[in-house]
C-alpha cells in the first residue's frame, strides 16, 4: 500500500516531521512511500537522501520524477505549457540516482507527457523506457485511452498507476478480454516455463 504524494506537505514542516511521518507510515501499515516534489522545489540530492531514509526505515521508496513542475489538481494545459518542461534526460538521471539509492520503483508523472497536454509526448515515454527499462519504471496513466496505449505499445506487464476506480478495466485490458478492437482478444504473453 502506497502513501501517495503527501510527503510534499510534510517536507514543508521540517526534518523531524519527515522522520515522524516515515515512522507513522510504517506503524499504520504502509509498505511504499512515494517521494514527490511536483509543487515544491527541493534539491535533488535531498530527495535522493529521502529515498535512502525511507529504505533504511524498512519501507520501499517510490520516487516520482517528472518533466513538468507544478502539475496536478486543476492545472490547465495552457498553464503547464507556459511553465515549460524539463529535459527528459535530466529526469532520467535523477531517476537513476534514486535507483542507485535503493528505490523500489520510479513513478513517472503523467503531466507534460499524456496529461494536461494538447498531444501526447510518446517520445518522452520512449526515452524513459530506453534510459531506465520497464522493470523499475511505473507510468501514471490518468485515463483509459492512456493505459490502453501503454499496453498496446509496451505489453500487458507494463507498470501503470491508475485511479483505484479503473483497476478492473485495466486488468481486463491487460488480459485482452475487454476493450476496443485494438486490444480485445489481441493481448498475449509467452512464458517459457508455463
């Protein structure tokens, strides 16, 4: 069970609050702590240290990296376009630092890529996959058309983060038993040991 991005608020309260938050997450049964900074500016080395701290506490760190600052909530595509995006290679470098620090999984924020944009940045998705691989990378997918695209292009085992209300649809699409003609009955895996 993952915490979501609440740590951004906790970071504004100081180091002791962060330590208490991590301890409380563990106490109440979370096993994954998301480390995000989409609304506040935090030095990247500090975020990597936070990944290390979460791992040392016996929890799994799931840092979120993004090419879009200030995304989320009611951000319009126009407002985000005015903000500009970060170089995907720079974001990949940050993700690698988190992985080197022991991160369990890297979450790729959808804003600037497939959410709040006029057209999807599939080139950015491909760069993340080339730079990090699929195993330790999770993509936020805010709507069925997006996760359908990921499954069609990267297979049914691609790691996707979707709203809890969309889990049944996602799993049916992964199985090829539901959806439009582009996936229905067309999703397959092959396991040599099966």
